């Protein structure tokens, strides 16, 4: 089977080569959104043909399909059929159908003259092995630091290292992690910071109704944050930050808003338990994943990037594009590379008291807050718009295609 597929690939050598983009899923999270925006830009700014392979599906799947042919690696559409679901109870039937689906997927991809594989995260080791007989260059875009690499497991990353020809690091912090902890040569790593489509973030809508719906006074100072997982994203640290600010500053009403994450289960119970016991329920607002996060970001006065580890989260650029200053931890990923000394404050790692000090300072000094916010927006315009970052990725792609 593999020999026949290699023959197919060689016969297609005269046709125009395509890029196969791989996303680990199609959920509304950072890396898939980043890839989706890049593919929209690529379709409008290049004639390079491409298709998409999703390791798993998700709510953005239809948007990927609007741009290019899409396959899902971990999907056998036959099991959506009632007859097949019943047949799957027969011992060995599901394994047989999965093999048949994999062979069909492999054959379809090999017949499509793929000249470059672009894997959008380090989580796709098994997919890269599945595609290894394509015998074409593989670029891995690394949106992860050590926590996720460790969580996914050494076997996965061994496969990524085995098949990757070039890495794109989303920040200098990511690059240094690859060099220092995984012995990847610096020559094999390009650094391209994350980027956003700025024109989608600079609208000025009236969102006062959000404050009313959440019982937040119109004159309240709002500290915002965002994320999903509890430990890495620091939801527990967010509660500590609320307490530090709340106990030390009462000159104006301050509310705290977290966008994204679970609204049920044990995680939510633990967070709500702390909020209730601390007596701060009326000032803390946890909002689940929403389709209009910008409406909430616009209400922020300052953004607290409280993650313990975050490579280069796009939410930083999103809030910065709305003129919001950022307060973050040193040694917690790539955010300090954006903030520097002119777009907010960088405080020592996990120093909640120092972060609270900076937030109180910004609550007291509107002119300083606006100055830092204006510089945040300027930096996004200068270096982090999609027109800048996507062009850099295209040049890397062209080196290998």
C-alpha cells in the first residue's frame, strides 16, 4: 500500500504543488483561529493552492471548509449512520472501518500532489507519522511552551522532532525552550510573533448594555482576563488578584471579568466556592466562551495576563488593539516581548501583590493608563497586524515549497 502511494506521489510531480495545513482541531481557541486567519490572508495574497487536515473537528470546521478542501483525521463519518453504530458493536468491526477510513484518507491526500506539510501545533506527532510517505518538507509552527509539550507526552514530541524540517516559534520564549530543553538547532527555528487582523478589532461599538446586564456600574474600573484551563491560565491566581486589589483600594468601584472557560463541573464549583467564601461575588464575573468577546474586551480598562505559562496569546494583541494596557508576569511566556516597558507592566513571576499595585496605579492614574494603552495599539499596528506577520510566514513557506 505504501509503495503504491509513493508511486502516486511521484507521478504527480509535474503538477502545481499544494500545501497541506494541519490543525489539531477546529475549536474557537488561539491556534485554530490563528491558522484560519492566516489561510484567509493566504487565499487573498498568494496563488499557492492548499488543503486542510484537522486532527479533530470543531465549531470552526465550516469556516475552514469555505477556504479549502477539509478532511478530519480522527473521524469515520460512517459511524454517524445508525446501522453502522449498531454494526460497530460487532467485535473487530470498528477497527476494520477505521483502517479502511485511514487508507481512503491517505490515498486521497497522496493523489493531491502535496509539496509541503505545515503543522500548526506540536500536538500532531501521529499525524506527521501518518503522512511520512509523502516525502515532502514539514514545517511545525510551535504555539506551545514546556507545559503543553510535557502534557502531550514525550512520544508525541519525539515524532514531531523526527519528521519536522523547520520550526516556526511564536515567540522568543518558545524558541529558547526548543533550543534549551529539546536540543533543536537554532538554525532550524524561525521566530514569527503572533498576529491579528487589526481591522476586525478597531470598531467602536456602544457596549454599555453589557455593564447593565452584569450589574456593573457605568463608572466602574474593569480588570479583565481570559483563558480556559485552570492551572496554566491562572484562574486561581485571578481570585487572589481580586482579593489583593479589593482589600487595598476602595476609591472607585472595581470589577473583575474573566472571559472563556468552563461554566459547569468541578472547576467552576471550586472557583465559585472561593468567590463566595471571600465575599466578592458581586464584583467578579466569569463569562463562558462567547461569539463576541470583543464586546467584553472593550469594557476592560486594563488586561491582567495572569497565566503561569503562555507562549504568545493572541488575546494580548486583541485587547491591545482596543487601546488597553497589559500587566503580566516575567518568565511566564512571550507576553513580556510585547509589553516591554511601554505598553503596560511586567511584574515578577507570581507576584500577585506587585500586579495588584500596578492595577491600582492604573486605576488612580487615567492619563498613564491611556498613554500605555495608546502605545499598545501603536505596537499592534507597527508589528503585529496580519499584513506583517503573514508575509513572514509566506516567505518561510516559499523556501520549502
